[in-house]
C-alpha cells in the first residue's frame, strides 16, 4: 500500500516513471471494466451502436481523464483507485451513448416534416424536446467546470448509481458524511453556475 501511495504521489506530480507504472498496472483492469460495461450497455441493449465504439479508445479516454485530474483523487488504496476508475468508465460510456443517440436524433430532424410527424405522433412536443436538450447542454457545460472527483460525485448522486458509503470508498473521502458534505457543497456551486449561464 505504501508503494502504491508513493506511485500515486509521483504520478500526480508528473513523474513519467510513476505515470507509466500506474498505467501498466491498471490498464488491464480498466480494459476489463470497459469491455464488460460495453457488453452490458451495447451488446445486450443497443447492438446497433457497437460499430461506433472501440474498447481501446474508451480505455485511453478514461486514462486521459483520470491522469489529468489525478490530484482530485484522495483515496489511498489500489481498490479505491480501481473504484474511481470504474466510475470514470461508466460515465464515459454513458456520455458516449448519449452523444450517439443525440447525433442520431439530429439526423432524424433533417427528415421532411410529414415523416417526422409520423415518427413523433403520440410523443412529446418537439419544442419541449429542444428545450430539454438545451437544459441538458447547460448542465453538462457547467459540470465540465468541476474537477473529475466532483463531477463523478455529482453524477453518481444525480443518477442515483452510488450510495454515499460507496462514494466515500471509491472517491477517497474520509467517511460517507464527508462525501455527503462534499456533494452538497458541489451541488450548491453547480446551481450557482447554472444560474449564471
């Protein structure tokens, strides 16, 4: 555990050897996580999106994100770091799926009005959908202003994917209470940033 903490500190300080060691140690772990998550999210539920995803690309994006904001991780064990990476994996894949669904929806908007009416009959008003998309865009832009740790915390609670106990462990908070306090603080800042956009 001591060695891992030293590697983590070195990597956060930009030490190339420590960064490479972390990358080599966790690459197979992240690759397995991504492969499993893609199997759950795509092969079973959305097979038409499979061609748009590459396990290697997602793994690289996860590492870019994790290593860019390494100082945001305050856990002290390999298990906690793996949990942190798992949350990034989940969020990256969910974001990518949403992006591909949005681009598919944008292409459908180009279809002539008669066909569009047939497709949306019985569904919500398209102007409501556009307003919702704008709100989601504002939310995502505001969320991007946070460090990775806070983004993961906010998303996990808003999407109800993790308890505060799990977040304390995965994100390196000292207790579930500390994770809860950090969430409410970040939520208040997010609300303030959304009001100013």
